[in-house]
C-alpha cells in the first residue's frame, strides 16, 4: 500500500491518497486521478514538494501482476492496454517532475511500485528495504522503466538484477545509486516530522533535511555489490548462453555459493525472458527514459496480450496462483529461442498498434 502526501508552502502537510498498484489496475481511475493530482500540484505555486511512502510491510510488492493475469484470463486486453498506457505516462511525468519528490522505500520495493518511485528526485531506503525486478521468473521482462533504471547501474549490475530477479538490500540500493539516502526504519517517523516542518519548493532544502537524517549504509560482505568485478567478468558477454558458461567456469573454479545460486536462478527462469531482458537492459544504456518507456510499452503488450503472453500466464500461475513452482516455458530451452522471437517481442502487436504517446516536446522544453 502506497500513500501520497503533498507539502504546501502555506499550511501543514496533507495526506491525499492511499492505494495499491494492483487496486489501481482493477479500477484504473485512481491512477488517472493520481496523475491529475501531480499535474495540479506541479502547476500550483503554493505546493512545495510531494512525498510517497509505503503503508505496512511493503512499499509495493508488485501486486499488479496477479491483476493483469486475471484480466488476461477474462479476455480484457483493452483494460491491460489502458493500465500500461496510464502507468507509463505517469512514470514519465514523475521522471520529468518540476517539483521535489521524496519516496520513502521502507519495505519490499518491486514491480510498478518501483516504477512510480525510482524516477523521482529523492529515494530513501532503509534496513527494511528489499529491491528486485523479478519479472523474468514469471515469464515477463523488467518493466515500468526498469530497463532505464537497471542500465544506468555500475558495471553489469543491471544485467544481473534484470536477468536473475534476485534481491538487494537498502544499503546496496544506496551503494549503486538506486537510492539517494539511507536511514534506519525506526527513524522514518522522525524524518517525516522533519519534512512536515518544511515550507519550501527548493530541492536543496529538502535534500539538506534528508542529509541530516541520513545514516551511513554498510552492504553485507557477501552481497552482490561486493562482486562488481565478478559481475563484469560473467555478465559482460553478448549472449545468455555465454553468461551461463562463464558462471559455470567460476563456480567450478572458486566453489563460490553465490555463483551456484545465480546459476540455479537463471536455469529455472523463462529462456525467452532471459534473452529479452538482456537485450532490453543493453538497449536501455543508449536510450532516454521516454525511449525506454515507449519500447517497454510495446514489450509489455507483447508479453501480456500478444503472441508471447503464454509464458506470462504460465509463470504467474506457477509462481503466484497454484504455486507449484513448475512452469512449462515456451520455448523450454535457450537453444530454442530464436533471434526472430526476440525481435518480435520488441515489435508492436500490429502495424496499426499505436505506440505510447508521451509529451516529450512539452515536458522537456519547460
């Protein structure tokens, strides 16, 4: 559950909306309303900045995925199109927002929740934060702007996170740049109180307050952030097959359990999703946020209502519905995933299918 608070320059902070991404998918209108609220606040000279935070155990654990699955099963492709259209437009709007935005990621941060928080000005992680992009495990691809966010991480960390879907901590988020600040979860109420005292729209003032509350973060010695050189060595290759071969060599040479765990995850993941995710992250390195979102919109439709939606349905069924952990992927092996399949995953559903229409000229000329 996510809550939004807007901070006025003249009065006390006002909580405005509480929602879950999955609920937004089923009703659609709250996400449109959220976009309108943000637009109104951006244009209102009396609004200083906006804060987004989680309410409960998770910031957002990707509940939208199950909702999409049910819409797909009910034969509601237009509702799925509308969801991605609205979500991606909001992500772009947040990524170009003219006022300071603070996201407090105190808990599980995955799926659409990561998409509507990471593009903002400030991201505050805590000792309770867990970040992941686990979409390949359910036969999908890292979405909601993930190809842009992952591609800008140090070294080959983006490829690792995008392909494996494995988790990193709040301290690791700070170390790699996904988070801008880090605090103890017990200090979150204090940070909120400090922010509520501010009557400003100056990002440097907001940042100064965050800095006063921030703490040093120390990633675990066994974490992936300590393995940047190994990631570079194993995940730099052109193909998923070569990445797996390199990991197997390292596993045999070093007996490192990290290599074994990574290999096991890659081998239980959708082969098509692995190849799609690798290309997506690699393309993201040379694209702007709007270009990544336009491309991901195409991919998301292909993966949920297009020719490749079978893997998504099977992955969600096996991992989240029946929970038998035995998905039957199509194709079943990397060797049977052709370049044409990957190319088609990046194409529109039909020649007449409209691309995502983002207000790039308007937003980036302000």
